[in-house]
């Protein structure tokens, strides 16, 4: 036997709720987040290494080093003379007296991008100058 209470339309008004309760899901995610935040620093491994000190003396510079300078406006200078990039090989031959084994000291302004510096290094290599030293400020002099 079934008993019906209330009006007939009242049963039709009750509908099933098809929504997921996300509150327990958020609680579980917050707990997992805290666990990973605590466990992640413990998972990284730091190796204690005592690095040896370098006792190497700086290499002596030649009496008349050949400097190639890349200026902020991307112009190239050999020594104090600004030259065109196409004439870099001829200017270096004149500065080194044709000796391609001489070390070329390459310096560039901070504003010069890495790609522009690499273009000049490629020009040096194409000209046959393979001994290139990059010039920078010594950290102790800053």
C-alpha cells in the first residue's frame, strides 16, 4: 500500500540535483598542495663540493695586442681605426703583418647583442684568425 501525502503536483516539483559537491574535492587538493610544498624542498639534493682554488697566473699580454672592438652602433674597429666589416680581414692582415697565429682580442660594448658579437667572431674565423680572446672587466676592479 502506498500513501500519497499532499497534492499531486507537489511530487512533480521535486527534481533530482545533478551537481557535484566540490567542497570535499577542494579540501583534498589543498591538503595535497601542502604535502607537496613541504616535500618538494626535501626532494632536491644538494651536493657539498669543495671546489679547488685556481692558482693560474694571468697570461702575459703581448706588447702590442690587436684589439677588435664592436661599438654600440655595431661598427667595428681594429685598434683605433673604424673600418667596414667587409675590410676586416685586410685590416687584420695589416695589423698582424699577415700572422694568422697571433691572438686577436675581441671586445664589445654591453649593448651589443650576442648575435652581433657572433657575426664578428664568424668574420674573424672566415679570415683565418682562430685565436680569439674575449676581453672583459676583471671582477675585482668593479
